[in-house]
């Protein structure tokens, strides 16, 4: 693999981590009655996972079929959860979205390290 792919993976991992942090902050703000940050964080996360699904749907993607299937399944879950629950999302669902983002971010970085 070349350095461009590594940089792209690191960027993707960072975007997922950043989205997780925004969701976590929104969860804290929600407890204080502030839903504006929740709307922004959910919108950001929704856009991110729609983009992920778009990338893995491309025939020329370089993901293994297993990884592609797992990311597709997670993408459908994240998008459905956000669309179905919206601003009424439970703290448990937010925690799940945060964990998904962090786990995938960590996986991307570990995969990058293992490729060296």
C-alpha cells in the first residue's frame, strides 16, 4: 500500500473519532437541555455514515468482502437509528453510536499499523 492510502485511513479514523466526541458532548449538553448540539452531532454522524456507505458501495473499493459487509451493516444501523429516533434519541442509542465510531476508528488505525 502507498502513503496516500495510509493518510486516507488516518483521516477516516480521525473523522470517526471526531464524530464520536461530538456525539459525546451532545449527550452531555442534552442532559442540560441543549438540543442544538445534538442536532448538529447527529447530522454530522449521519452524513459521515452515508459517505462511508457510498465509498463501500463503489465496485472499485479495496475492502475485503467481510469488511465491506460489516461496514455496510453498521452504516444501515447508524442511519436507521438516527433517522428513526432523531432528537429523541436515547442515551443508550447515543452510547452505541459513539462506541461504533470509536471501534471502527481504532480498527482503521490498527489495520494501518499492521500494514507497515
